[in-house]
């Protein structure tokens, strides 16, 4: 009991230090608890929601006109999968939508009629209109849960599909629990009426859009692999299917849905590790200092009959009580944060979190923190044993600098405060090593956050720079149009900075690789503005390809190696000439020249003009001028409606609309017509349509990236603040310990005429040499972590901002100086008389 | 006539002790004359050290004025007082208070470099002074733990006078020394005073007080006696001792 009272007395005496330890342990416990309590929550929420949907866990979609029944048999013969649900859907790929309030959205969409949905899963409806209300709806649509949880839609809202310039408004009848297709990358499965479904089969039948046969089955523990399955299908049919199939499974969708949450959780664990480390090191530092400071008191207590073990325990209790309070506060914080975490997880994965807060995990985190503190405090406090009473009375074995005089003052030049600070630092260099780990770790994390916050601070600009392709306006031309001639015309427009001929992006398989690659084609890569060469050179010849760092990791393909790219019935060998990086499509892009691409896909024709607009020119302004020059695009002409004027003019307008529909949506390349109206022959053709569609890749990119960019920006900024607070606490503790330990010395100096500011400056300057070294080490570590993070999360090489890192280093050093200087302010409280009369 | 270097007007110093005010110095008016070796004596608790700290700007008075020359210092901030001390005062403490982590020479230079630039002349001066007080070149490199009490106090005196202070304060400088060391230290003070240094010293030791030219006797926070003597060595030692003893007995010492 006496020992506990002694601990409480010490706690009362060192309130500020106790608060600092409470802060560190509270932050540690909070982050560790949130990590431990939530790491499995998102996973569980996903699994629960999936189980409630009654869905099969795997789906393969093959374009309807390429599908054969034998494919289904392959699943049985090769993987033993017998229970297969065969149905169909319309794959909308990236469709444009308008919300209730006119906001534009783009969703990867999969449409199914209700009868098909019921074959796939239980179609469990959640928030919905009444049955009577639903009955009355002309165009009802049932949306997966993501739309209510993540996007905030409500039953009764209008959601309008925009395709080819025409609007297709739907009323949201309600939401339902879906197993698959509730994810932005893989798409959202939307249930619509039979009539609407049939309509969409017609209007969405173009390229990757259109009707797909779907096979739903459970593939767990069957050895099923999508790519191998499709290869088998290709062997069976002798057709290239890569461009005509897509797939999904719980494994893939879950991984994708939980990616961001998991990343966040591991960051929390990382940061809690840093604060834990800091807390433990600070406790060790404090106990060491306390024992040295209170050496004579230890001697007195031992002389009074206290055993060294009891005295050690007084130190242990002090820190266990402090850490315990911090840990309890952290637990309270974790429970308070829990509803917010649930909300965040729900919004991110688009599925309800029904799991209760994992109180056990939170308490376990608290227990771990307290046990760690106890163990390290016990180990360090055992030092008391080294000092029997007589030694303790003599303040331990004082071996003060009987060796060489480091930095003698007679040789000192310049400011005496700097000279004394450096002298003090060199004499006490051992104590600086103890703080190295936590300052370096916290500094690394801070600099990482600074780089991330700056990167994401520019909105999506940073992410756009990592796409590995030029994100510009694309003008898609109708078949048969001379793309190069149109390119030349567009290039001459005053709104245009540059125009290049491009090919439609395709997914091509690579032999011996699990990863197909999305193609990027440039005639001359020097024209590309957003493709960064990391190693080697750009492809220049028709047998050359540039790949990515990610592919190098996945497939081990390096510069100089050959890869075989499978086109439509062809297999073409390419030599890898260079490496770049891209965060798109898991970074598995294939970069070729036009000639090279035509070797891989002999049927490919360039039909896209990539337009680089001048600064300040909007997409709308450009489109207006483009229409003036080339006429309205076929897409926009579909809804143009009849013109006013004579009968002939109105008939021609109606005919043009039909031509536009056929050319823009059905792949018709050329139409001639002749109509007889009251004996008058009206003739015309489709050759005046040049442009099929104009689209801005930027709009799509903005929508898909802005959320991640915003969350990452604020996340990085928040983490930066918390870690700065941790560093401030560490340095504050060191500074106040220094003041306490050097009380006598500082008093003497004050007596000599050194002002408090002089002494504060000396203490702050003393920490500078190590701080500068630690910050430099932290910079390199942060750069390494940053690169590794980008490669791991986005499959691309993170762009290091060296000037920013240097500026951040300087700011961090200045911050450390300022914190230490301010923390040393308790010097002001030491008067000379206090020193002399103590 | 010699001028006043330090003067107080109605100087008061109180301490709060468990909620009650303890008035240690009460309405004190004194004049410290330039060139004098002023000794402050008094019984324990009479306020000797408190007065020394207040006069030297190490502590702030509760009330009243302190004039250093024509400048009032009682309202100075702590930092202003530190700057005042560094330019005008030197201190010799009873407990020496050398910096443990610095050599003898560095201890002296630490006091000097806050005021002066580091020049070879300054270093030579420091070494000369150290030699004058009986330390040799070997001693310059020693740390405080390697010095005897007398040696350490001599280093303390050199550190106090290195900046040629206008006034040197000493708080029982021989209090922790044996008689031989005490005599050496007092001889140094006498020598310094002969060179024109103003000194204010607190002591309760008769032998030490005999070195002064003026003895102020304090009782209950006020000066109750002011005794003047010739500079040490300029009069008969027996007579000097008898005179001071009589004064102190009169004061109730």
C-alpha cells in the first residue's frame, strides 16, 4: 500500500508527463481497438449480406451470340460443377445516369428481368414502395443495396439511364439484397421489367454492351479458374472469347469491395504500432531519468528498509496506472467511434453492417497495451537493484567525463548557445539513441502522409497522372470514315491543341499469364503526355511492346523478354522494350505502336480521334464547334426530332434520324435510300454522318476517382495531425525530462546571466543534430514506404515529390525545434534562488 | 566622496507560507557604496541571503525600489534581470555550483562567453586568473568532481570575476570549506577588493567579516547596525577584531 501511495505521489508531482503518457496510450489503444474490432467486421458484413441473398458465388457472362451450351458442360466435366443456373442479362458496361436532382453518374450496369433474378438468387427486397405503388410504376427498377446505403437513393426516386442521347427514366421501386454485382468495378445488377429488358437488349447491343448468357454456380473448392475455363471454351469453339466474356465471383468482388477498408485498417494498425512504440520508449526514457534523478531518495528508502523490488514497483505502478487510464480512455473512444466505423464500412462496401461492436477485441487491445507497458516498465525499473543504499546516496557511480573534453569552449566560435547545445549533445549522445526509433517511425509516417495529402490534395489530378494513359476527349468515328483526314481537320480547330488517331481499347490475353492486358496504342509515344517511361524505351516497331511494373511483378516479364499476345485468332510475339506503370486495370496494360497493334489484331481499324483541348476550353464548347464543322454526331441525331419546314425537309429529317440510329447503334456502315412521296422521289445517304459519339474520359475518371481522392486527402491530413501530436508529445517529454534532469545546471547558468530563452534555445538546439539525422532517415524510409504502398495498392509506381519532401523535412525539423523550445519553457519556472535553497 | 552603486528604498520581501505571509525584509533602505567590501551579517532567518538575492537581481522584491546606479531594476522581467546580472554582477555561492559536465576552463568561459566574444585574449585572461588563484594548467582540464572544495570555490570566484562585474556578490563563500581553504579564498577576495572591486558578501563568520570595510547587521528584516572599518591590512588586526566583536556583541550576535 505504501508503494502505491508513493506511486500516486509521483504521479501527482509529474502531472504533465503523466498526461503525455495518457495521450500516447489513449491514441494507441484507440487505433489498435478500432483496427481489432473492425478488421473482420467488413468481411463479416459482406459474408452475412451475401448469405442472405441466396446467391451462387460465381458468375460467368459470355456474349449471347458467342455462347454455346457445351460451355456449361465443360464446368461439369472439368470442375465437377453440376448445379448451374443458366440465364441471361444485358451488360451495360459504363452507362451514364441522371439522378433525381439532375446529377450525372456513371455506373457499370448489369440489367436482368425479375424472372431471371429469381433464378439467380432469392431477390430479398428491403426498402421499397408498397406493392400497389410498384404495380402502378411504368418503368420500375430494383437496385442493389449499394444505392441506398452508399449513394443515398430512396424508393420512389427517379433514376434515368442516358444512352445515345436518349433518356430512359426509371422509378426506383426499392432495393434488394444481392450476392454479386454490388460493386463499382464489377458493376451493379439492376432488376427491371420484362419490357424494359427487351428494349435494353436492343438499344444496348453494341461492342461490349448487349445481351449475355450467364452461368451462375458455386465454385468454392472445385479448382475453377476463370481464365483457364475461358481458354477451354476457346479451344472447344475455336473462337476468341476474351473480348466477349466477363466474370465475377465473391472472391473477386469481396477483395475489391474490402480493398479500401482493409487498407485503412492496416494503416491504423501501422500508426498504432508507431504510437505504442513511442509510448513504450517514452516510458523507458522517463523511468531511466526518474531513477537517476531520484537516486538519493532511492538510497533513503533502501536505508529505511524498502526492498529494491518494492521501489521498482513504485515506478511500475506509476506507469501502469497512467497507461491504464490512457487505455481506458482509448476503449471509450473505440466504443464511441464504432457507429461511425459501421457507417463508413457500410458506405464503402454498400452492404449493411449487422455485426455488433466487438467489445472483446476492444478490451483485448486495451489489455495488450497495458501488458506491454507493464512488461517494459518492469524491465526498466529493475535497474533500481543496481543501486544499494551507499551507491544510491552517492548518486550512483558518477563517472562524469573524466576523459577527453568534447568541444572545448576555448575553441568555440560563434553563438555561445549553439556551442553549449552541441557540447551538451555530444556529452549526452547515448540518450538520443533511445528516441531514434520512435522519431524515425513517426517521421516516416508523417512524411508519407504529407506526400499523400499533397498528392490527393489536387483532387483527382494526382490520380489522373498515374493512369498510364492520356485522359482526353475522344471522338469516335463511324466505320468507313477516314480517321486520319478527320484527325487533320480537328487538329486545325482553334480550340484544339493536338489530335491523335487512336484505336478502341481492347482486352487481349497474354500467353502463360493469368492477366489479360488492356491495349494502349500510339503511332508515336513522344506524342503521349501521361505515359511515364520508368525503364527502357517506348515501343517504336511493330514487334515491340511496353509493359508495366505490375506485369513484371505478376509474370516476371522484363525488358528484353518476349511475350505472345493473343488477338482475334492470332498469336503474335512481341519484345518488351520498356516499363511504365499504370493504376488502371490492375496495371496490366500493353502499350504498342499502331503497326504492332494491327499485327496482334489484324481486323482492328483506327476509329477514334483523341482530342487534346486547349486550356480553358470546355467539352461543351468543343462539341458545339465540332458539330458546326462535321454535323451532329449520329448519337445526338437519334433524338433530334423532326425539323420544321417543308414536307421534304421534314421527311429528310425523319430519315436522317433513322440513319443515325442504324449507324450509331447497329454498326451499319453505309445506307442509301430513295423514298417516293406523292410521286416525288427523295433520295439520300448516311455518308454525311461522320462522328458516332463524343465522350470525355475525364468525366468518367472524375466520378470513379474523386471519392478515393477526397477520402485519401482528408485521411492523410488527419493522420498527419495525429502523428504530429505524437511527435510533439515525445519531444515535449524529452524536453521536460531534460529540464528536470538538468535543474541544477540550468539554475547555475541562470545565475550567470543566461536568460530562460537562452537556455530554452540550448535545449532545443541540443536535439537538432539527431532530429535532422532522424528526419533525413525518415525521408528515405517514407519514400520507400510510399513507393511500396502505390505498388501494393494501385499496382503502379508512386510519384515521389522530392522538392515537397525536402520542404516537409525542413518544416518537420522546424516543428521539432519549436515543440522542444516551447516544452523547455518550464525553465522559466526555475528561479536561481529556488536552485540555491533547494 | 564615493558614489552609491546599489540603493534600496523601502524594500520588502515576503514569502507565502501555508497561506500566511512571512515578511522577511521590511521597508529596508540601504546604500551600497562603490568600492566597498560590504559584509551582511545577522542571525539565522534574519533575511541576509534574501536581501543578497534581491540586491543582485536573482529574486524580485515584493515591494520597494532597487536602484543600480540610476536604473531601477525591481520591475524587470526574469529575462531582463538575467541580462542585468550578466552585464553587472558576479556571484560566488556557498555550494560552488560548478557545471559538472564542463572542465575548469570551460566553467569559467561559460560565464564569460555570454557577455564577451571568444578571443585568445579572453582565454588568456581566464587562464591568468585561474593561475592567480593557485590553479595550474593541469587543473584547467579537470572536472568539478576532481577538485577539492577550496579549488572548486576558487574556480567559482574566477568565473564570477571574469566579466569584470561592477559588483561581486558572495553568499557565505567559505561556509563549506575547511579553515586553510577558507583563508585562501578570503585572501583572494581581499586581493580583488584591493583592485577596486565592489563586493557584497553574506556571512555569519567573524573571520570572513573581518575582511570587509563595512558590516551591515540585519535583524527581523531590517538593518539595525552599520559598522565601518579600514580596508583589511591597513589597520591593526587585534584592534580590528576587537572593534568588530564589540559591534557584533552590541547587535546581540
